[in-house]
C-alpha cells in the first residue's frame, strides 16, 4: 500500500509562492501516478496537477504551478507561484496505482490519499 503525507501549506499574501510536498512510503513514487487535488470551502474537490510519464495541469493553474518528482526522496512537489485568493483550499495528494501514460484528472481513479494541507491566500 501507499501512504502519503502532505506538508508545506500556510498563510501567504497574494502573489507569494509556496512549495507543497507529498512524501510517500511503500512502493517507489515513480511506479504510479501522483495527483494533486484541492477543495475550497463550498466547492467540490478538483484536480490541480498530476505526474506519470507525462504531466498535466488544470487550466486554472497552468503557467503558475509546477509539479515535479524527486525519486531519491520518494516525494512529489507542487511549486505554486503567483498565488491568488481563489487558490485558497485544502490541498491533497493522491496515488493512482494504475500507472497511465498521462495522469488522470478524475479523483475516483485514485486509490490512496493524504490528509491534506491548508493553503490560505489573503488579498
């Protein structure tokens, strides 16, 4: 099984940057898909970014967020730049054990989830 722990959230000002980390235990993190999702108050959970053999981003974060993987540390990162108040949400990482060529954006495809880390962007 895969265990995931997110970290790096916090309170920042609009325009600031944060790096979120998703540290995995169990299988090597380069052997399955990893996705980042977020859920804002009053909204459904949405796909943010994912990494497998390829990378994909939600349109809302394209050009501002970058997902990367450090195989030695068994960790996936989400670099968030130019943060906006609408980025405020709880951010989750998740593992999709069906290692697809392109990350899948549907949360129902993911098998394991972390507990989430809060990101708050003030104006």
